C-alpha cells in the first residue's frame, strides 16, 4: 500500500508499506541469503503500482506471483502518532487491486500456486480485504496445501475492515486450525474476545489447533506456547520508540524466518524482538534501505 507517515509541520512522508509487505521486506533483508521470498497480491496499472513492483525487485522479493488488475490501483493509508509514538490509521482501499487478487480463481487454482512454497505467511488483513468467495477459496486452498508447507498467521485485527466482528472471529478460528505458527497481539485478541491474559490467549489458540502460538504485547515480553511448553521472552530494554508502526510485522519476520532456519524458539523470539526494536526507532514501518544498509555494515 501507499503509506503517508507524519513528517512534522503538517507534512507527510510518502512510502510503501502494509503488514505482509513489511514482513516480506524484513524477511528478505534479514534472511535473504538463506530464504527465497516471494509476494502474492494484486497490483494495478497506476504509476504507484509500477513503483511498488520496482521496490519488490530492489528488495530481492520475487514478483512472479503478482496479479495485475486492470483499472485498479494501490490502497492508501495514513499514520498519525501520539506523543508516545503509538500509531493510529486511516485507510482508503476500496478500489485497491489487492481486493481482487484471487477474483475468479478456484480453490484448486490457488492451491496449485501455494504448493510451490515451503511457507505461507498471511494476516487477518489479507483475509479481510477479500470478498467472501475469494476468502473461502483461499482458506480451502490452505487446507489443501497444509501437509506440504508451513502456515504462519497473524490476525492483525482491524475492525474497520470487517463488516461484522463475528465473521472475523469465525475466520480466525478457521485459520487457527490451519496455522502451524500464530503470532497474536494481545491488543488484537482483547478487541476480538476480551481475554487479557497472555497465557489464556495462548491456550485458546492452542485449543483451536495451532501448534506454536506467540502472544505479542507491544514492547513487553512475548509468551510462546509450543504444545504444552510455555516460555516468556523479554524485549530489548531502554528503547525509546519514535514510531511503532510495523513493529509486529518486523517481529513476525524475525520469528518466522528464524524458525524456518531451524533456530530454537528462544533464538527466534530474541531475533524477532531485535528487528522490531530497530524498526520502532525510525519513522514509518520500514527502515529506509540506505539507512538499513548503513546500519548493517556498521
């Protein structure tokens, strides 16, 4: 999506972001030597769609699965931050190409695409923007390929994208049954179900069928439940956030990438916390590539 982030004096920086896009970029930057990262979405025929396609290529993200939708464009969102760095969003995405990424596809056709990958990462936003038919076809396709690839899921609940909270609850339960790894923010789960204990949240998702559950709690420790083993891992301390946009997406990249490389749960959580801590010390959801390279080479 096209992102507008505060730049001071009533001005905004224009960049490109979006939850799964952010995660894909972080995966490619942090693990690109070992993992081949692809992105599946719909892009339009507008100039910004052309620009984001070029960014995919610059970030070493494969574009062969992009769906080109004539007459559509990128979605847009604007970020506003309070004094603590906490973010608030406004969206303009009704005509976005991503909403039609699987328009006219059968579940079998989607499964034929997905089975090419070792891991599928998606979010609740990925599902919320699709109409009922596309969403159900995608879920059926995930069921078809579940035995052949790892499925990682972040509910990333945005109330404004769902017509009914009960639909979101139902979809999340379906994804919990499919997901090998679920990365749930405490804030999202409270908004959906009202449960506030990290242990209770993890136990709930585990009971629904997810084998590895990570409960994120902003800049605090995360809780991980794998089968019956529970582990809490502290975040980096003494971090002063500038902008928390994309922190959860960065965390997801660190965790999923590490687990794909067979790191332990503890190693994956520490990597996830580290990437997220770096991101929140910069404006916007993704560190500018030049700044990232400079930091990596320091």
